[in-house]
C-alpha cells in the first residue's frame, strides 16, 4: 500500500489540489501505516484506526475556499451542501468541524463524522476523506470535496461578495497565481482518426492525459469515446482519465454484447450523440468554471425547484447550449444529443461539458478549452461587475 | 415503534402450537432483522443437527420491509445447513416477505416435526397448521396454485420432501431461498408450505427524510451502469455478465478445468432476449427488475445458472439450459449446486451429461432414485464416494458459483472466508474486481484484499439484515441506506454503525461454525486452482493461484478479524459479551 500512498500523494501535488508538504495518508491492512506530513499523518492514523475502512487522506487544500465556506456559514450550521450535481449525487453533504470544536484530539470527532460521510472539512487543518476499500478511493473523495468546495465558493462569492477579512486578497492570489491559462497549444492530435483499434485506444489514452495535465478536469471527472464503424470505444466507469490504458471498452452499437457493462455511465448519452450528430469522438469533463456558470440562471420567479434535473429550457453561455439532466440513465442522455450538434459543445447544468470532434480529438479538445475559457472570463467579468459599486464606495 | 413490529411467531410442529411473542427491542436495534436477527435467534440452537426436529427454521424480514425503500421487500431464511454443516442464511425477495411484515411479524421461527405433511397459514392475527397430505409430492407450481387464495406462498418441491441436500424453498413468484439445502430442513419438519397474508402498514418515523433518502438511492441507481445502464442488469438481468466473464477469461468451464467457453455467446444476455423474448420481471416493489421471464411468463435463468448448466457442463444449448432451470425451480432445487454436482460427476466418469441426460438426472435427484440417490448429496460427497474428492469444486461442501477464483483473487479469498461455504455473495468482490464498483481493484493481486474482504463481509451482513438486495449496492452505499433506516425507524444509523452490526453478525456466525468444528482446514480452495492455469486469451493470462500469497493473505485476514492462526476464537465466552 505504500506504493499507492506514494502514487496518490503525487497526484494531489500534480493536480495542485493540496499544498506541498501538507499531505498525509493512512492505510490499514493487518497493520496500520501512515505517511506524509508528520502532524497530518498522526491525525490520519488516529482517525483511520477508529474506522472500518482501508484508507484515509488528510491534506491541506491549495486554496483556502473550504475554510472560507466554513467561516461564512452561519453559526449552528455544520455542513456544506454541494451545489454541483455530480458531487451532490455522491457526497450528499460535506460536514465540517470548526476550529473551536477540535479540542486537543480531533481524531475521534473526525472519525464520527467520517462514520457517516465520505469526507469532512476540518477548519485550519484541511480536507479529510475516507477510502472504504482502496487508497485511490480516498484520493477520489478528496478530489470530489475539493471540486465541490471550489465550485460552491465561487458561486457564493458571485452571489454575496467577500465577507471575511483577507478573503479578497486570497481570491486575487487565486486568480493571479493559482489559475493557469488553459490552452491546447503544443498538444499533438491525429487530424483524422482512423478506424484502427490500436490507434483509437492510443488517442483516447493521450487525450485523457491531456485533459488532466492541462488542468481542465480532475482525473476522475469525465469520460471519452470514439465511434468506429459498429463499435463505440468508451472509457470505463470509475476510470481515471490520465490512466486509461486497459480501461476502454469496445461496445457494439447494436448492443449484441454486454461486455460494455463496465463502460462509463454516460454510454447512452455518447451513443445518442453519435447517432444524432455523426461525430467521430466525444470528450466529456467537469471543468470548474463551466460547472459554476451553468448554474447561474437569471430567470426570476421560476416555479422549477430542482433545476439540475427538471429545467426544460435550453439556455446559452457564449454560444454553447446549457441543458439540465441527471447523469446516467437520467435526463442528460435525452437533452444533450439534440442540442450539441450545432455548436459542437454543450454544458449540463451543474455537471460538465460535452464536446465533439467530427474527425478527431483536436476539435473536441479545443472546444472544451474554449468553453471553459469563456466561462472563466465570463465569471470574472460578472464578478467585477458585481464588485464595482463597492469599489466606488471605497 | 417504527420499522419493526417487535413480534415473532413461534410455531412448534410437534405439538401444533403457534404463539406470538415480543422480540426485545435491544435485539432489533443490535441485529436489525433478516440475517442478523435470524443468526442471533439461533444462539441456543446452532449445535443441533440440521435435521434435528428441534432446530429452528427462521424466516426474518427487516425494518425496511413494508416501506418503499428500494429493493427491501426481502427476507432472510436462517438455520443450519445440511449441505455444509455451517450456520446458513439466504436472502430472497418477493411479496411473501412484504406480507410477513404486513401480518405484524418481524420473524417466524418454526421448530418441531409434524407427523403428517402440513402447511402453515398465517394472517394478521392467526396462525394455523393445516393438513397438506394432498400436496405432498407435488411440484412448486401446483402447490402454489392450490394455496394462492390464502395469500403469498412459499413451498418446497419433491427435492425438499426427499431431503436433497441442496433443496430450495421456493417463493410463489419464482424467487428462491437457495444454495444450502434449507428446503430439506423444511421437508424434514413435514412442512410443505407457508402462506401469509396481512393488512398492516409499516410506519415511517420521518417521511420527509425518508423521501429524500429514497430519491438519493434512486439517483445513484440511475448513475450506475451496472444497474440502469443500457447494458446493465435492469435490461438483461444477471446474464449481462456472460459476455463480460468470457472476455475476462474467468467463466468456469467443464468443472473449472478451463475458464473460457467459446460458445457462451449462445446464452448471453442479448441471446436470451432474442431467443426467449425476455421481458422484465423482478422482486416485489423492486425498481431494478433484474429478473427476466420468457414471453410465456416462464422465469429465465440467472447468470450462475446459464454458466453452470452451460459452460460448466460443456453445453451451449440455450433452450436446454432454460429447461433445466425450469425443472430445478419446479422440483425445488438449487441450480448452482445441481449443475455443479452434475459437472463433478461428469468429470469423474469422463463424460459430461448431455441436455437430455441432465433432465433425467435432475428428476432422479429430486426423487432420490437411481444415480440421483448419490447426486442428491452434493458434489463433495459424490466426488468422495467416487474416489475422486479433488473433483468437487466446493468450499465447505458448497459448490462454487460462476466466478473462477483464478481470475479474481479477492474472490478466491472470499470463497474460503465465507461463513456459509463457497459463496460469491458474502463479500461480493466481483463488484470491484470486475464491475469497478465502487472503485476498481486489481483482480490479479492479493494486495489489500484481506482488509477489503473483511470490510465487505461486514457491509453485506448489514445489507442482509436490513434486508436489501446486494445489487442495490452497485449504485448506492450504506450512507444512503443508513439514511433510509434512520428515517424509517427513528433510530440513528450510519455506515460505520451498520458495519459494526455487520461485524457482530459475521463473528457470531464464525463462532457458531468454529464451535461446530470448523477451522482453517475448512477455509480451503480446491487444489485445482493452485496447480492448473485457466484459459489465456485476449492478452490475459490466468495463471494458477500462488498458494504462498493466498495463505499469507488468509493469515492477514485472521489477524484483522482477531482470530487465531487457525481461524478460531481465543475467547470461548465470545458470545456472552454480545447483545
């Protein structure tokens, strides 16, 4: 398990979701081991030893958003409700412990919360998440909490502005230093994807890596496919986009085989998109600014409450249609295919972005970058517009 | 009290008495229901021989039964297995479980032995023991048809009456209480059937919380490709696994001599749909509807059954497999053990039975005539009798299902640590080793598997006590089911507290088994898996299992469980500290 700890510590650094030197894992087989920053490793071990699970990560996120969310929460509240549909589906809510509640030994309290949820935010300490059966699962849950708090914080700031001392400065540092430009430049794609299995698999694997390496998505948030004659090659469920080798299912378009039962939960959406658009490839990810912006709806007095699944309207962000729909066998597979053909991209409310390539992945990747860049710019444009009156007052 | 009724019906077939009693609330809170409650109720009886008239045959529902909690119209049947000698439980879905709860009961415990064949009729207030002489010897369909006016029916067929060691108890709607021969225990008591009808409604403590938790579960079902994906079990039933197991090179073939059957496509999910006009069926109230029936309404075989009457016996004739499944259902026999016993018999004599012979042998087994007299004892006793004990592909005498352990090392470990013998459902590592749920694990590695199997056994013991279907956990987790349970009962439960309950149940079962003489020597896989390779192909090698690593991992498992190196308990008073 030490190799797994090393691997996923590396991933937390590579995706810049945790601060260097502030990462620790604990894992238990017949013995309990912990590794990483000594104080966090001790906390991780002490917490995991109280739980019937295999692994745990405790790490300080690279952004202070989770702590800000706690500090912004009214007194008496003890959890954050994720707003994006993907993490809400799997996490439900994220409990937190305030600094004042920790005492000398926070491990028992953290363990109690992790006895009911996959992750917890501990103010001043970081994000602590559980892996019920693997180290990787602890990493995935950390990524989910990081993603969820990122999205919610950006939403809250846009809606309510900065409320805390130091918040504005931290946010500016995030904008100036943490965020990096997104682009496809320097990446190599095949102009026209052939029908050859090996070429298709190798291209899907490369594109998966690119999306993670370029910071478009965290590694578990998305799926990729290519259509080749009577087959759809699609990434498997619970596959890491930057490790797709051996994790791509060939699925017959006529469903004559069920080998693809392990394919992504979005297989149906991919199939319908291929059928209705004639595209060769599909790229789907959960880039954060697109997720944030997709939930920004200006309709007032709308009777729809569960917008993420019930909204029948097609909105637009920078020419990209936005539709609602649950993942998997929910409504997403019905609502995306009819709208994606014209622009080559579509955003699903609170979820993520689908893009197409008519010939190969270059077009799909560029479209994903373009959508996310537009959403990022639009987010900051709106935020600045909101902030202007305050600036003038100052 | 919400969720539970707090009542058990004690039936004594020897003296003909039936009485309702209270179940202590602390036992319900500590063991939930279903498997947990049944196992706890066996505490004073687990040493009895399975055919001792005084051994209880327990039917127990769970606190979610009777509500609209997805997949929870289920029960567990618990006693000691005549096939394995272990404590035994089996989870089964259907209207019967729901009606037990509606009749105001959490459990029915049947002891004694009737001098004449009888059936038990239960309603809201009464329980009667009535003559069943006219039904003795009848098949399941006729028995159910004769009694259906009295409500939901569960019954044994000729196999149970005749003491076949893998006889099932069959539910009226086609579900079965399978594997360990509990039908033979029922038959030994002279009990042909049980009917139940009730009109009670299960109360829910917090309706708003319940609705939210239910919506969360359903959302996760829709997000799961295994459940509601277009290639998933809702569409194709468990035969959706046929193609996958073939591709993964781990479909047991010809008594596990190989792991790939070139003609398995004949009975794949899509083939069954095409050839049999498969339509959706399922347990009562279940949204998944993974069971399939033919266009004539005949229940169609599950994955285990198609593989074992197919590849395991070298047979690719789908319609013959369907007939064998139908015959087993009608005679009240477990399909896995029946097919695996025929397969061991086939290898021992040098010829696997052809479809016509399969049918005649199944009849002979159920009636214990001809070669059926021996075959009715299951593969271990058959192979031993034929002088080739190594040909029984079983653990603790329970025939292995259709996942070759050479293709999934967690499965290899889980087969031997299962408290009811060679069963895939105790820890269900196929979920992560093959189906990638909740996350994938390396199927060709033992690393971490001891802990993973232990955790999964605890989880599934809790699931079997709720009682919910394990297939629900291809999408949902104990987080959501803990919410459902808390909302229904008004008692707070979460994943960790449920796993603690599961651990208590698991260890209780293990303790019972150890007290009855089981130890490390029984936690053993057939030698074939350590000495013969499976079928390589598509870039996949299936080498023999590494015995050293297997034993290492088993010892790790014992340490994690707090057991001795022999797999036993250090504290003989272990049960005394439990509720």
